[in-house]
């Protein structure tokens, strides 16, 4: 079952960015707890609350009282990229897994991202488009918009991936601490940014086919967020030219 960190570094850190997630967090945390109780490795769950106006903080505090491996980071300013960066840098795990609270990918599929199932990689990204992946109940128009966005990602920022925006990604400790020390995008384009930096750094990246279930309560705003991603991709290129992703001195 999951254990508290103590003096021991956990094998796995699960980082959950949370904005106004008081309704969905209880179910998500219960499912994650049930999964971790079946594993032999140590784990921690870090919920990063960023700008909620509901009881997200209270929900996590009450859950953590009985589940000491759950940690809350509250009061982070809004922006998914900002929240993920904070969680990844404060995590202690050898592997650090970014997890959307809707669990549109069943939590049991985390196994696909970890040794021994998947080894010899630095970063593993969940993919709804890789061979073997399955999508359930997704409206055609949303899938079409996703393919258009992916075409633009390849054109402007990073090539070689069929799904950069899936909210489930894993990184080993070395890659996470290196990349997120220089990561700068605060919005949802942070996914593209981390892959851009990772490619420039020469990290090994695996695209993992997953089972993915469309959630009608998705927070993705098709037009507004798509335009925001395009703007952030050009920002990524400007950052690169300005040397803002250069390696920092250890």
C-alpha cells in the first residue's frame, strides 16, 4: 500500500493540478488510493491547487488527514503549466507522473509508464493516437480539432509525436528536475514546451498508447485554448532563441 515519504524517496510521485475540482477530487483520490494499495512500491500524491474558488483545498486537507501520503500545495496562481511545475519540482519520487483529475485515462494504466513494463526512457507521454490506443465516446468535432492542433504543433514547435496534449505524462527524476527548472509557459502549452526542451536536451521519449474516455466535463475550451496554444508555441520559439532554455549550473 502507499507509504509516507519519511526519510525515504518514494518510487512514484503523482502530481495533480487542480482548479475548482472539489466535486471531482474525492472520486479521483479514492481511485488512486485503491490502485496504490495494490502496488508494492512507495508513492506520494501531490495536489497542486491553483486559484480555486470552491472547496478544493478543504477536500484535499480532509482526505490527507487519513491518507498521509497525500500532500497539498495551495495558493499557486492560476495556470496549469505553473501548477505542474511547482508539483514536479517539489515531488520526491524517482518517477513523477502528471495526472489530470478527471482520470480520463484509467489510473491502472500508470503501470504502462513505469519499469519493468516500460524501461530505458526518460519521458513517457500518454497518447490517444499511437498504435494500440483506444478512444471512447469522443465527439468527432473534438477529435478533428485535436488532429488540427497536432498538425500545428508539428509545424511550429515539435515533431515526432501524435499526441502532445494528453494530460498523462511520466518523467524520471533527472529529466523532471532538469526540464522544469527552465520551463516557463504557465498555460496549457507547457506540454509542448517540456517536449521541446526534452528534444533539445536529447532525452529519450516514449509515446505510450492508452485507453482514453471522453469526459463531457472536460475543462478544455476548444477555440480559446487552441488559440492560446498557438500563441504559446511561438513564445517557446522566442524563448529558445533568447537562450532561456539553456542548461542551468548545478
